[in-house]
């Protein structure tokens, strides 16, 4: 599961600024299955240039909840999910700071759609969310508002996942897979005379593995997963002391 997150803030420094709007779209690897968005009262004035950028005013957030009032909702919606955002360091660092102020260590594995896009959709003139969405045909309603940006990022992430899933399908040839990559993520505008770039099969496979690795529990390595048998069997969960705490069965252990 993935939690696609976008926030709007009073500025760019987590140590000094606060969140004014938050949106979460939960993605199961196929589609969005849940969503949540809310304005937040940052407890301080929103600078005029931020209001000009986002459209969020002090009056709009005056009656909005404080972060501590929605913190449980954020934890529950992102529990067991990989935290995904466009420039994930920004959104994740702000949420970690808000939780730290509440005495809670918020920790999630992260994926950045900027980095994924650079690897899987190379050759774009810009990888900012607005320009990238425009170039590859993703609708973006409400730019610089959390719900609009999160929804567009969820669509983008779905396309990136599809690219990696196609690369792992053993049936198509490399050319077939790359043709579908083009259909999913057209190259967009390029400087005149610049050749179109396509992701190599090796790069796509590497990014697919990176996404899989992000989903693994801390003590489970990709090598351990690869060694699992693709057959019916029984599996055991152990705690840190090595004691069996759960026994299950599956028609495919892998």
C-alpha cells in the first residue's frame, strides 16, 4: 500500500513553518482506495506571498483543526504504507516535525515521484509537478492546493507503477515494453533537434526493484524474498526473541 501525500505550508522551513493544508490518497498499487484532505490552522499568520501562491488565507484556516486534532487520522491512514510525494523530503520532513512536536516519532519508508519520474520518464523539460503533468497529459485541478496536487501525484504514481509492472512481465519483448512506456508517458515537449530519450530496460527493472524494496519490513532483505518457494506451504512469524508468534499457510509462499 502507498500513501500519496501533499501539504501546503506557511514557508519552506520545517523548523519554523507550519502546515496549512494536508491531503492523503491511499493507493493499493492498482487504484486509489481512500482519500482525506483538510485545511489546518498553523497557529501563525500566513505570509502574503504564500497566500498569493496557494490561495489559502488566514480567514480560511482560522476555524480549521490544529495538527494535533488530525494526527491520529494521519497515522492510521499511512500505517503500513510507503509514504509517496513529489519531492518527498519536503512533505515528509514537515510531517515528522509536526509529530515530533507532539512527542511522537513518525517514521515511514518513502518514495519520491520526482526521482522516479526522472528515471522512468527521461527527457522531460521540467519535473515540477505542474509542468510534468501538463507535458504528459495528467489533469491537475487546484495547483498548489493539497488535494489537487495529491490527486495528480497519485495519477502520476499509478503510471510509474504501470511502467515498472510492464517491465517485469516476461512475455513482451523489450521493444514492446518500451512502446507501452511511450503510450503511458509521452515524452512531451523537447528542445528542437533533441533526440527523444527512453528508459532502458535495465533502468526500469532497477526502479521496479527499488519500489519493491521500499515495501519490505526492516529485517527482510530482497534476497530472502527471492529465495521463497513459489508453492503451497506453511510460514511462521517470530518475534525478536525467536519465539513463534504466528503460524499461517498459503497456496503460494512467495
